[in-house]
C-alpha cells in the first residue's frame, strides 16, 4: 500500500510504501528521491551503483537521489521517499547532522541494523507517520517534516555508533569529516586537489590529512574514490565513451582518468565496460 503527501505550492513529495518488491527498480534506475529501504523479516538483495549488496533483515538502507538502484531479490520492505522540496538535507543539517555521514558520506553504503529495541521504536514512529499521512489539515506538512527529522536523527545516531563516531572528544573531527565529504560531493568533478578542500575548510592540507589519520583513508583517497565511483556509474548506466567521461569528471586527458581508474580497480575504463557487456 502507498501513502503519499504532495504540497503543490512547493512541489514537495513524501511517500511511504509497503511492498514485497520495488517494481520500479527491477531494472537499474536512479532513485531520484532520498530513499530509505527498511527490511523486515527477510534480507533484500540489491545492486547499488553496480555493486551487489545484501541488506540483512531488520536493517535500514539510505540512498541519495543520484544513486542507481536495482532490486534482484524480492523482500518484504517499507520504503520512505522524499524530495528536497519536502525536506532539504543541506538546509536542515544543523538540526539532523546527517550530511557527510548518512547521505553523501563517500565511503561505505550506509546500512543500519536495528536491534529489537530499535525495531520497536521505528515501528512506533512508522505508525505515527501513517496516522499523519491520513490526517489532512493545515499542519500536516509541518508534522510530517518533524517526523522525518526524527527518523533521520535516529538513523544518523545509529550509523555513527556503528562507525564509532559518537565520542564527544571526536565531535570536531566528525564535523570536519562530514564537511569534507559534502564538499567533495559538490566539487569532485572540477577540484581534485586536497589544497582546494583544505582552503574551503580553513585548514592547511597537512592539518586536514592529520585529522583523517585514524580513518585509514586520506583526503586524497576520498577524492579519488568519488571520481572513480562516478566513472563507474557513467560506464555502467550510460553510453558515454571513456573520453567523454574523463571530461565530465574534470580530466582534459582521458589517460589521466584511465591511470586513476586502473589504480583503484585494476582495470582500465574500457576493460571495465567490456566486462559489463561481454561479447557472446
């Protein structure tokens, strides 16, 4: 069953679906909306940006509008989707602190496992969501946005705890990581140097690198991984040539992207493309 809220004055969209299969994602497709997929008693098998992922039972998967999703194994799930007009992640980050971790984290795909206590909390929140979606009045939009803020805050807290990012002493480093990740998301196609991001964050490149020392991933590595991820998306889901993709991610010479891509994947972009479409 689908519950949907639309606000025509702002083009806001928010919907909740109880599905056994995301029919619109049987083939690879961009989500186009911020998306939470909550598995229940079964695991779900999906492909995200060409990477196969198994979402274990009682887990929440968070996706951004630019990611490609394909469902390969049906499962009982609850899907929450909304656009930026309904709830702008960036504008509300001071409230929910999710940018750069839950969304646009540029690292592992964010999957949150719910223990029995958390399952009960999210079930209760879900019931309140449904009640508000069925209540048509002048404060419905505000109530739904408040509930989504709570959903995001709870999810972000659990993800931070999973990644060991909850200590107060580390809060400044966590904020720096979040800010860096989001800046990379905004500028990776045109800015490839650590110096640019360090300047934006009012840090020296050395100071920025020192703050990432315990993450086992340097700032430059995060930038390069984001470029390679975009190249993989374009190679997998578009007909663009390696040269066109190189230009799109900020390289004047396709050989520069090829070297970077091969360093991270052990394949050239052309070999990666051939692997996706083998000649029969």
